[in-house]
């Protein structure tokens, strides 16, 4: 329940694991799911005296993300050492960026709850190495897997510009979609390649200063993030209402109990003793590098969303679903381009194609359907070659075989019967064979009209033109 007397303020830090072939500072494979500690070397395992070498593809990805989010690209950048001791950080420091990140002061466009455009400003986007992973056993024993250590990681830090769960989720969805459009990450939240830390504070609407910030960590789905934000907003409002003081701390989300719980205090700022990484050179980014990256950036989801609603007259809901995945967006556009009925193509994708993929747990690429196939299907319905019922049968056939609509119609003799003379004989036969039902219909039971329609469609094996059949039935039943 929203409380009009308080204003939530939300900022988000997102970590994105990049989809490079090798790690950021060594040649070890950058792969998920392999045997623990099978993809490590002296560099990512933190042996003394080893020298890191920067993966240029990771810098490409950082620049690409910066350009896609309207950032200023830092022309002279460097790396730093961030010192802290934890079992999954073998060097006892992380190579990251400090005061010279690759990207600064960009923004991401979202749509707020009133349907208005809103810009969420970005503080910075920087590149760093990921840590390893602690694995805790049920017996109290813990292990460290360093396969993830050295994975290239983008950290995207927003300003505290979001004021509701809706805006936070819209922002995360937009970022998630952008990184997949760019192809720089698979952004799989369950595998940890897209992780978000949420900072939330509450203040009375009459107060200008922001409230005390609470950090939420380690939540691996947008749904759970939304639940955690809603809970934390209400928890903090409850504390202020009861006169309690909110202290800076990190909290975790318990999905079973649907509540957050204390992890650690953050009242004192930790000193990470940053200093410039001496083993890596300064990175100089020139115009040619940026221009090369710009040519690799596709039309981005927010722009595509606006264009789909305007050019193809799609609803905001349909356009949002279609633009979530670049493969689906491109599939729709390839089918709709040149079609006289893009809305019908959208309907077949939204209603039938996505349902089929979900039911059979398939990706679009695993089917045989093509944009041309679905466009031909819609055209065949519109020009009266087939009716909607037959189209459903043909649609499944296209998905499974990739055959053209014309071929399937010919092989299965599925062409629509549209001849009034041929259908008239069928309708008269049905009417003559059901005198009792005709009498009840004429006595006022209008629902029986669908009985006659069903009988006619059955007689024509679903190939009769429904519009012609209904007109003929009205004529013979009146």
C-alpha cells in the first residue's frame, strides 16, 4: 500500500558478466558450469609475481554499453587495485577502476507508471574482474571455486532517480534488454551474469534531504527484486512512523518468508586503499575506436519500441513484449515489412508462436518457421484462401516442417470452400436433416445458430468460409 506521506528513493548498481571467450586479464576460458577450479591459471589464481594483460574485447563491450546508454567515454582511463580480504579473492585485491571509469554520466530511458518517458541518470560504467565463488556445504565445510575469478565484469551505477518499484523494475528490464541486444552478455540472472544491488531510502515528502540508505543484495530475479523493494519500503516507513532510527546496513531477501533480514552494518565506510594498478598501462580511446564500436550497435529496444507503436500501430503492451528479445523483434519486423496487416502478424506471434515456444520449451531458432511463412499465413487468411481454423493446423505444420503455406494447402487439400453454390447445398442438407432443431431455433432459441455453424464446418472439414456459411444459414433458417 502506497503511503502518500513518504517518498522512496532508489538507486541501483548492476554487475554484468561479459560474454568474452577468455577472462579479462588472462587467457583462461570464460565459461560457466565447468568443473570447479578447471579454468584457472597463476594470473587469475593470484600467484605472486604474475602480470595481467587486458582483454581488448572487454573494453569494446564497456565502450559499447556506454554509447548505448548515452554516456561520455573517458578518453584516458586506467585501472586500480581495490584491497579487501575474502576467501574468493585470491590476491586480496580486486583490479577495478576508480576515478577514471570508461563511461560517465549517461542515462537510460524508461516509461513511468503514467506512461511518460523518464530518464534514469547513470553515474558511471566501469570494468573490473569478478571474484571467485564460495560454496558452503551442509556439514559446515566451505570450498572456493576460482573459475569465476577474473571474469570480465561491467558495473553500471545509477543515480538515485527511481521513486517506485515500477520504475526500478522498468530500469532493470531496460538494462537487461540492452546488454542482450548488444550481445555482450547472456544476462542470465540464475547463473549470476546479471546481478543487481538495490539501494533504498525513505523520506517524508516535506523533507529535501534523502533518507538513510539500505542496500539489498543477492536477489536473482526481477520478480523477487520487486517484492523485496515493496517490503523494504513498507518496513522503513513503519520504522519512521514508530519513531525508530534507520541505520545504514546491507540486507538480504528471504523469498520463503517474503521479508528482508540483516546481513551486515555499513555505518562506517570501508577503506579499500585504492591505488593505480602498476602492472597495466593507461588505456587511450580515440575517435576511430569509438566509431568502430558505433557501427556495431543495433537499433536499441527503447527506440524500437517507439517505432513499432508508431509505424506498425501496435499497442504498448505488444511492442514491449516483441522488443524484449532482438531475435523476436527482428522476426516480427521481417514478417511485417511489406505486409498489409502487421497487426495480424503481431497477433499470431503473441498468441500462437510464443505459446507454442513456451509449451514445448523451445527457442525460436529451434523451429522451422520463418518470417515469410507467418506473413504468407496471414495473407492466405486475409484473401480468403483459408479460414482461421485451418490456419491453426497449417501454423503447426509450418513450425515443424518449414513448408510454405501453399505447399501445405495443396498437400492436405485445405483450401477454403468459398463457393456460395457449393456451401448452399451443404447448408440446405443440414437444415433439412434437423427439423426439430430448426423449429426450436425459429421458436426463439437463438443459441442454436452455433449448432448449425458447427455442423456446416464439420461437413466441410473446417474448410468452409465461415462468413458465407453464416449468411446462408440466416437465409435458410429465417
